[in-house]
C-alpha cells in the first residue's frame, strides 16, 4: 500500500520560490528572433507557440511565426498568421511583404503583387518587396512591369547578383539581348561561381551565334553544378557535336533521367523522333509545362537533324518548336535564329 508523501508548508514555499518564473510573451519572441538569426527555426517556432498561448492576439509573435512557417514550407499556416497579424496591426509594412511571400508560394501571384504594393506604399525602400513583386509580375507574363521593378531593385540593392539575373531574364523575353547580356555579365562579376548565370550566358551567346563563348559558359556551368544543369548539358552536347569536339566523350554526361534524359537520348540518336514525341505526354498533358516540353521536343529534334545534315527536316522541326513555344524559352529564341539563317 502506498502512502501519500506529505510536504511541509515551509518546504512547499521554498520549492515555489525556487521554480523558474514563466517567461513573458515578449521575452519568448525575443528568444525566437535570436533562434531565427541562428536559423534554428524549430526552436523559434516552439517559443512563438508558447508566446501566443500566453497572448493569442500578439501581432509581433504572429508576424514572426508566419515568417517561420514560410521558411519551413508551411505557407498556408503562414498566411493564416499574417492575416491575423494584419487584422491586429495594418500599419506594419513588413507584414504585407511577408504575406505577399506566402501568397506567392501558394501560387496566387496577383494577390501577392497587391501585398507587395501595399508594403511599398508604407515603405518605398523595401527592396525585397520590389524584387519579389517583379518576380511575380514576370511569372504572370508582365515583363515590362517586371523590368521596371527589377530596375528599381537594382537601384536599391545594387550588390545583389540575383536582381541583375532576374532583370536579364525579362530583358531576354522582351528581345533586348545586349542589355540582357550586360546584366548577366554584371551578375557574374558579383558572383563568378553561379552556375545558373553561366548557363544563361551560354544560352544567350548560342542564340546570338557566338558558339565558342557559349560552349565555355556551358562547360563552366556544368563544372560548378555537377549534378544539375541538365539543359546546359544538352546544349553543350549539341555545340561540341557541331564543332566536331565530341571525340571519345560521346556521352558527355548527358542527362540520364526524366524528360531531360529522354531528350538527351534523342539528341544522341538513341531515340527516334517518333519515340521522343510519344514520350512527351507521359510527363503530363496539362499546363505550361506540357507546352514547354512540346517546344523542347521539336527544338532538340531540329538540332539532331542539323547534326545529321538534314536541313529541311531540321527547319520543319524548328518551325514547330516556334509554334508550340514562346519567347520566354531559350529554345524558342534559338529556334527563331536558326530558322532565319
């Protein structure tokens, strides 16, 4: 039989005096921000949850928890927190920026643009809001608006290579090749080891006809990103084959998996045109990605025909690529140049 343990009143009082006092919500938020600075987001989330249990309508805690949810990929939860924070305090510009990011990540670009714009009304110098608004506009196809935002972003954040890279992408779509090239070169000066910038410069130089420089950029992109850069690998194979530089390296580490792997096999002669075209719908038949794959299939089949000295067949394939793609794609721009030669 167990007997209850009796604690004398004096001892109980001593235990209570020595117990750690509960932390105030503002102290928990301060701790969470320190954890965020260390990128310890799970610990930050625990402290923010505790702060909001103690004070559910604490706007600052809701803002920071929304930010943490975004970093951890919980975009719907982030949106709920930021909606609640703005309902409590609609004057905080950063909360609009953060909610715009949540909406962007949930795929609602138009709503994200509204929040970025409100953020900028309250704080015109928030360069992140400017840049992400430009990115959202580019996704919606408003490349003139995107260019304007990226230009404003360059003025506010001139040491950020990503802004120059993003502006270059919109300039390419607008057909402003020399300006796009200057932006990519500036991005490369700021970050010489970025494989994506090297790849974009490769696409641009190949489109302009400077194949030697394009090949050098593709080589560098692949060297910097040995497990990625699938399209740089495809273009590099084509250029080396065209220049007679394949030699014994016929495989030239072409992509092996997925759609890019199928394209690589077709480019190298391992799949017939009919076989590659049959593979297109196996990766899905809806949306922009399907349209992009159709364009890519005809483009790379056109390149293969050029390598095998079938210019009329190549021209037919490249024209079909133009019909199915659009100028947002480097393959489309290259096909336009090749059909005009």
